[in-house]
C-alpha cells in the first residue's frame, strides 16, 4: 500500500491498494499493459479526481478499473467522512449504492426467476401480483417495469409510507399510472419497488434473503447486501444526518428506509472490489471464478438493447443510452451497460471491451450538495482511451 500527498488548499490523499487481506474472491491484479491498456493514460485519472476533490464535489471516492478479468487500478481518494470527524477514504470502504440496487439486486433477481420460468418478461405484473392490476395497470408487463416504460410515476409521496411497508405497497398498488404502458420513458423508483415485491411474492424471500442465497453468497461477495452487519457499518461511508444521527451503513433513500432498508430501488451496500466481482460475472456471461449464477443466454437477454420512447436505449434494469448516461463516458461500445446512484455511485460494464469501471463516492456527505456524474463519465472516458490493443 502506498500513499501520495499533493499540495492543495487542503491535503488530498489517495491510497493505492494492493492485496487486501481476505480478498481471495476479488479480481486478481495486473499491470495495465498485461491487459492491453496504457498506464500513463490511466494515471490521468488522479488529476481529474483531485480537481473534483478541490472543488468540493465529494469528500472522497474509490475507483476500480478492470479488464479481461483483472483489476488494473484500485485507488481510494480523499476522505471517507468530513463530519463529525475527518477520516481517510480506504479501498475497502462500504458504500450505499443507491440506485445501483436496481440492476445489481432487483433486475438480476428478476432474471434469475425468468430463467427458472417462475416469471415471464412479457406477462402482466398483475398475473403474479393481482393487487397491482388496479386503476388501469392490469396490462403493464415485467419488461416494461425493468425498462421504465410502465407509465408509473417516478416517486410516490413520502406520506404514503407513514403507516409502514404494507400500507405503502397497498397505496402503490392502488395508484393510477400517469400514461399508458410504452408511451413514455419515466425513470421510476416506484416501478422497482413493485419489482422488489414481485421477487418476494414469487420466490417467497425478500430481496435481502434472495440475493444473499442466489447471487452474492455463491459469488463470495461477502461485503455486499442489504442491512449491512456491524463490522461493515463501521467502515461504511457516511451520507447525511437523519433523526439526529449520521447515516452510516443505513440506507440514505427515505422510501427504502421506510420500507425497512430492503427495497427494489435502493438499499444495497457494497465495496468497489465486490462490485467488480459482480461486473466480471456479467462479463463472464453469468460465471465468475468457476461459479455460475446465471445462464449465458440470460445475461445476453439482460444486456439486449430495448428502444424506449424518446429514442433512448435501456437494457433490462440497465442504462445504455438515455439522458441518464452522463456518467457513461465516451469511447465505450454500443453494448455497454451501466447505472448510477443518487449517493454518488456509478458502474459501467462493456462486454465488447471486456472492461468495467466502478466509481463509488458518498457525494451527499455532509450536506447533500456534491455532484459526481460528469466526473464518473470522465473516468470512463479515460479508461476507454487507455485501451491500446485494437479492441476499442
């Protein structure tokens, strides 16, 4: 492990991580040249992150870049916390992934059930959740919710959650859509709350239990899941204050919090190295380190582009090319998929380039005013520009 300090209005610290203890399930490390990348181009990432830190766009972050199954860059920058005390960012920091929950936990769980023929993408959600079929929603399909084309509102009122999770779901089930299915692309947390309940109803397990048993457990992603245990909470990056205390290892999203911390749209926590394992499983078409969790055809289906109204492209649970793709960067192939999270997270995966970029920050700490989407995109661009072996 090495440290470097750069002169600035404050000290900006970054840590280059090598071989964390107990990391046998993590991606092996390699020099960039071993996987067809230029180290000098990747080194430019330090400067763009330092610039963002100097502007106060986040207290700190962790960046991991992997290609051909090997991590070529893993660094922690800045601070994990600024308040109530300053602490340094570390490569094993646990982050609230926010909306990265949607593809990693929820959409993957849905696809596991599709693979087992317990769900069908083009069947109405109401076939499995009859209560959802109220108020004109009877024809909305599973695929339409996965691609944000169900016509549901983006967020329902927080007051709907005041009486507890069961009542909140009943209010969602009773709500009318804003338009007919497939008429508009409306990025909807509500749709993924419904998908989370769909997984629970069909599988008999909530997303916390289902993903632990069927996804994160088999992949040995021991630092990923809902409701992190005390050991993980201690090294979690804090976000903001709620009810008189700092949220640290406690979901930031207020609706996911009201649902008990387990929801389809938010609530997942992870580290950069665990997130890279998930990404490599996708790049391996459902397999990582000899463990298969999805069939190759299922992953291919998940990454297939779906045209959405307005001309954008979405995978099943994933962004591809929409107005939300600022954190994508340039130079990626048309098959690249990714997603961002409100707390300051982003993950992009390119099956053609065999590359993944993980960017995790707590940009909302301490006052909710950070902004990192363009920074994540710049890092993605530099990663693509670093490729020198012709597969660009």
